[in-house]
């Protein structure tokens, strides 16, 4: 009696692919989670890509040192980002400024829209006076001292 190994009995006619192995519950859940996560990330990135980006203000040409922006560039009831500072004008002629860094996770604040200073990272919103309008941030923005010098907003 000869003993043969399973590989020696294998013939060329038996080259069919092996049947697929069943997927475990853990493997299925992990795969489904990856698909859902990728879909959500794609939707988020698409939404971010369609959001109009507010331009950062630059000081007017020929403005004195320390000038952040022209006062005329800051709308009443709104504001704008000027470098690393957010400048707001809650009421006509009253300007306030804050560091353009969210107090939640330190993300750069990039826009002032519809009366709030908005963080693009986690959805925090701040009122024009720097107080928290919507979390997850739980502390107001850090104030920056500014003053009006002729037509310009300058660091105080």
C-alpha cells in the first residue's frame, strides 16, 4: 500500500478555486463600519468643499504699522478675519477683536457668518462679543485690544 499526500493526488483538472470562507460577525461589522465611515467622511469633505470660504483681510496699502484692517471692511452686525485676529462690529462704530483660535481645540477661526464667529472643526460658534453661542467650546474667545485710528483698526 502506498501512501500519498493530498497534494500528490491533486490533478490539473481539479484547479477550481477554493470556496470562500465565511465572514465572522466581527469582520462583517468592521467592514460595514469602514464603509459607513468612508461615506460620512466623503460627505463631510464634499460639504466643506462647497462652503464659500471667507477671505482673510489684509491691511490697506500704506497703512501704519499695527493696522489690522480698514474699519470700512468690517460690516455692522458682522465681522471678518484679519490674519490671526477676528474683528467684529456688533453695533455701528463699536469694534471688538479676538484671537482667531477656537477655545475648544485651538482650530483657526476662518469666518464670521450670519452674526456668529464660526469654527470649521467641531461646530463651535461665538457671538460677536466673543461669548460662546454654541459648543463644544465652553469658554469665550480671548480678547485682543484694538482701537480705531482714522480709517483703520489697529492694535492698541
